[in-house]
């Protein structure tokens, strides 16, 4: 606010109403309502749409409880606005009128928010984007047609809007890195051809890169630092981010693909004490954030997110805000569900986790939200922050135990076989039978925060110097290996082992019971050059490289084939066991575990320290006129070939090889049928189906 300029007052302002919160436009004008307990005045600021210069300022004329409101005649969609607040001195972070505040209920903002210390200290109006008044009806005219994906058929593909499209050769230059680029037919066709059902986009809400990283000349590429829970990120828009986001979602729906969005309801970009005042700190700091008190009486922000503050999700206004934001993303934008970053924060009441918290119960009971995909990252860094297995049905949960066990097993670590078998069968030691669906475990080998699949078999150590933190950031224990040389090499023997391990890991992921989660780009053999914390790398380190050589093409075809195998089978995607009362239907006649010599696996064998090879037989029931499925999966994580004796059957027939990861190309895999003995290659996985001979 330029203190030397006399601003016009808003003469045509009336008291308006306290509901709905935000800016609600009609034929006569616009109602503004904002939650600001403890404020002595809330000033509505209007701006020129071209220059963002302030044109009018006026205190909202009425207050109902803690909501300040006013109706301005003649305001139409497209008007830029924001708030300034007068509060008593001595607040948690002292708020003055030279801080422009973003409306927490703004549905669009005018531009990306970028940290600028000089502009912020002078008058943050020049740094802070403006809120836009929108006509909701303009974005809700078309009915949303959603794909119907059964939970056991769901395969999740995690993607970043910019990284997915920035280097794609078919995407027009102006659309690369944008919502419209992600909606391009070539991008969608690739995802469709891979066989996944669901794209999980990394955060799409407006965000601000942290001051400390901006000062280093880097940025927050991932977007896990929100400033608003409703407004889509303008960086991903060309002219109208909201309309283009809706177009993107519609395009995926037309292709039969679900869209879920990673949401960050655990903290905001305002950080802790001394952090920037952008929205909540100016309007409702004591209500928005969890607070603690020292023995000396000093109040400070709880930091269960590791980002300086923690949203108080148990506070009524913040609970309502989160629910309203979720409904907006479902009803207006059209998404099919959510992945909740640090989801334990959703259940803190206020400091300790409760699986029956008010917010979690409200989501489960809400008619708009209860049938949508709800996927929890079941931890944060606060007290009691690790809660894997403790959310209620129908929540899905990211399972880090699966990730670590599968990585360690295929790396060849001793003593992993019992846990590996448990993870293969849906981690029922965590997600118990009778209480959680077998698809509850969201299984991942790789995620955005960590190595890519290619790097996990290429690097034994992290290489994060590009992050300018002296290689101290990121995970230190990655359960990865380089198989002889750190980084890229031309050694054909090392390359062969690495490619085989990629096939082993990916096939295990797809054939495990649960919900498979694929890191976008793994199917393209994407590398981050050993960087396992590329959150600040908005460059080719993070963007998908669509150039393919034969090795990459072979692996892509392998991934497509393995997913088709899972999707063609009832048993490989959803086992319904006799001792699982979660459903009444059954499809499993027997599951038998074998040692390579063909004898049953006894309990002491599982605990043999050097045991790294076993087989599992899965027999299905006959379903009408359809022959029952009958599978045998062999794994051998040792460095030696193993002779496997396949299970015998009373039926006439043999075991048809469906998959053998020893082969670098599917074209090299033989078409064979075996009755008794099979030589299982070292570090390999094979899948057989039983074929009955006609009489």
C-alpha cells in the first residue's frame, strides 16, 4: 500500500452476509466474507485487473461472530481483491496493514507467488498475488462422468504436471509443463497403454517456494508448500488455470483414467515464528495453527510437519475449510480422490492422533467425499507420528514396510524372506483380515521422495550436491545397490544385472496383493543422476525424458506386459481367502508354499538366514464354465541358479511359462510348458500358469 496515495473508498458497500465464506458473486454484485477472529478491522482491497494497482480500500462494514462481511454492488467475475487486517499488537506474529492477505476461500489467484524479501518488507502487495472473484456457475455447467474403477483393479501412477510434459516432443511448446500439456493425447495414450487406472498428481494447489531455498537460487519444484487449498497453481496454467485444470481432468476421465490429487493439509507456506504473513497468520493465527507453550509461558508453533507449522485440523473453522476445499475439488474440478501428505495431522485432536478424530469421521460421513479415493501417507514427525495400519476402512495407506522389505530382499540381504512373503500377500500383519480390504496396502518401490527405480539399481549412495546442502539432505539409507560401479557405466555385465533387478522389482510390485503405486517415469528408466531428494530441481533432473533406446523400450514393454497379466487375472489382483471375513465371496481354493526341492515350506525354513528362494502356488475355484486360475510364482534373490521342482497336479497338463525376468526382452522369452523341473536363474522371478491338456 503506497502510503502517499489517497485511495478511493468503496461507497456502494453494504453489510452483506456471513455465509458463504469467500467471494460470492451474483447479478447485483459480490458478497465478501472472511473469518478473522481477534481482528479490530478487516479492510477489503480492490485492484486494477491489468496493473494490480490498488483502486479502492474499505473496512468491511459488518461482523457476525468471527466472520467479517460486506456486499459490494457492481462487482463482477474477474475482479481482483485481497485483505488487510488491523490486529492488537503482541500477536504471535505482529500483523500490520502493510501485509496483503490472501482469502483462504479464494478459488483463483492472479499469478504464482514468489518470495521477494524487499517487496515483502516494504509492502507485500507487490509480492502477493491477488484473489479473483469467480462465477462458480461458469465452471460447473457440465456433468462430471467418472470412471468406475474397482479397488482391486486400481493401479496408481504418480506424476508431476510439469515433469510429465516439459520435455514431451508431441506437446506444443506453450503447453509443456502445463495442465493442457498433461491433457495432450500423446501423454494420456502413454499412460493408458501402460495399463494404469489412476493418475496421482503431485500438489496442484497454489504454493510458494520457501524463502531459504529461493535465496539459494533454487525453487520448490514439488509444490508441497501451499498458500491456499482451493486455488490451482497458476504456474501450470496458460490463461485460466482453473478452466484448464478441469479440462485436464475431463480428458483423463474420457480415457477411463481416474485422477487423484496430492493435498497438503498439514502445514502452509507461512512457516513458523518470523515466517511470512500471507493469509492465515494475518486472519486467524491462533485458530489455524497448532500452538504449544514453554514452561516460561512463551507460545510457539507446533512443527509436526517439519516445515515450521502444523494446521490445527481439529479447530472448527479449519476443519470446515478442509472439507469445503475437498468438496470443491470433487464437485467443481472433478477429481476422484485424494492422497493426503502427512495424513496423521488430519487426526490430531489437537496434538495426539485419533483414528476417530472429528475430521476423519466427517470425511467418512460426507456424502460427497465418502466414496472417493482416500489415500493416506500415515505418518508425520510429531509425537506418535507413525500410524501405519491405524486408519479405518475404506482408507488406503502408503506402506513403507513394503518398500523397504522388497528393496532389501532383491538386493540380496539375508533374513528378508519371511517379511517378503508377508508383503507379497498384502501385508496382513498390518492391515488385518476382517477389518481392512486386501487392497488397503499402497505398495511402492519408489516414490517422488527418493531414488527412481533406475537410480536404485545404479547408485549405492545419494548424490544431492545440486541441492546445495552439502549432500546432507534426503534419505541416507536407501537399500539400493550399484552392482559394481557407482553411477552410469558401459560395463555390459553390470548393466544386465541392473536391468534384471528393475524387472524383478517392478514385477514384484505388480504381482503383490494391495494397490500398486508406480513412480511416473520409472517405466521410461528415468534417472535423477543419483539425487534422492529432487524437490528443488525444476530442470532436466526432475523432468521425464521421452527419448528411448532399445533397453528402455524393452523395459517399457515389460512393464506394460506385467500390468496386463495382473489385470487379466482375478487372483493376482484380489485374493479372497477363507479366513478373511471382510467379504463373503471366496475365490481361493488353496495357497501352498514350497522350497525349491518341491517340499512344503516349513516354518523353520522361513527363518533360515540365507534362504532367498521359494515358490508359492495359488489355486482358484472354478467359476461356472470358466476354468479355475492356477498360478505358481517362483522367486530367487540369490546369486546362484536354483533348480525348482514345480507342484504336481492330479489333472493332466503342465506349467506354461508366462514371465521370466532373466530375459532382457519379451521377444527373447521362450514359449514353454514344463511338468516337473525348472532351472530358476539367479536374481530372477518367474510366473507360471497351469494348463490342462484336453483329453
